[in-house]
C-alpha cells in the first residue's frame, strides 16, 4: 500500500519525489496515492497538489531541452505521437522540433490510433524522463513552494481540549480542521473524521491500532457519496462501491487491498 510515511522521513526531497510521482506513475497508482493521501495527511496532500507539475511545463521548455527529453525516451517517436496526436498541445510542441522530426512525426501519426489511456501513459513516460533530468541537474530545477517543516515531517498537529489529535490546514485556512480523532498510545483509534480545505467531510470511519478498520465512507467536496466499503487492518476488503458525480455506482471486490 502506498503511504506518505517514507516521503516524510526524507523531508523536502521526499516531498518533491511525491509530487514528481503524481505525473510519472501509472494512473491507477496515482489514484491510490491521492485517495490514501487524503486520509493519511490532507494538509501534506494539499501542498503537493499546489506544487503539481503538468505536461504543459515540458511543452514550455526551450527546444534544446525538449529534444534532450525526447532522445532519452524509449521508442521516442511512438511515445511522442501517443502523447500529442490531435491534442490541444500538439502544434505548440511540434513547432519547437526540427523539421526532419516533424516529418517523421506526421508519417507515424497518419497510421497511429491513440486511446485516452495511451495518451496518459505516454505523457507519464515523457514526464518521468524530464524528472530524472531535473534531479540530475541536466535540466534547471523546478520552482518549488515547499510547505513548512512541520508539514514536511508530518508533525503539524496538536491536541484539542478533549485530548484528541487535531490537525488544521495551514494559513490562510488555519481555522479549518483537516482531520481529528482520538489516540491510544500514540496511534489512531476509534472514530475519526477527515476534511477538505473547504471544511466539507472527506471521510469518516474507525481506526484500530493506527489502521483503518470496519466500514468507511468517502465523500466528494460537494457532500455527495464517493465510495464506501470495509477495511481490515488498513486494507480494502470485500465489496466496495464507488459512485460517480451523478450517483451511479459500480462495485469492485478486494482481498487484502488488491482487486480480485
């Protein structure tokens, strides 16, 4: 199960890697990262989303650096076509490429069929290469808006008048609760609630020995039900229902956190 803990142990560099992973990991993994991050530490996740680096960043690079990325992507021409064909970004990026490559691209494009999933996957591959070049210093470092040290290390919390753990969103929203619930011997226990930055409920359920246990419900920011199901020792188990914005549901079966 993907958690934020390993990133928090590495402070600022761990935070940066988490943000990079949002654009370079497979879509299913990113979805899990976001769902679990909302519950584990919504303040940390809020800062991560504000630092998120989109595909547009790569398009805005100078031609030399775009070509540097292109040359290091395996099956680069096919990946480029899948990432760009008939997208709003296509012309702006193609204008930066050498004429010979533009011709190769157009020839490849003519015979290629690209699905939405293939486009996402191709962009992840290109972004992954860009992040490696940035980390190695071959590309200029991104401009980061890092959260306070307490948020980076997962220590941004306090106790309320009843002795319960409580965490607030950082300024200018420091009066809005991010999550709250009781602790037993330093671990989450009993009934907990988690909230969006607008104050609406994200999720509610119980913890046992620091792990989610029993029935949980998750909500969209507009209060509509998002998904519901049972956790066993922190992992999804049995039948889970997920709802779209229109209230239509689909059901999935889990065993020890994995789809079956």
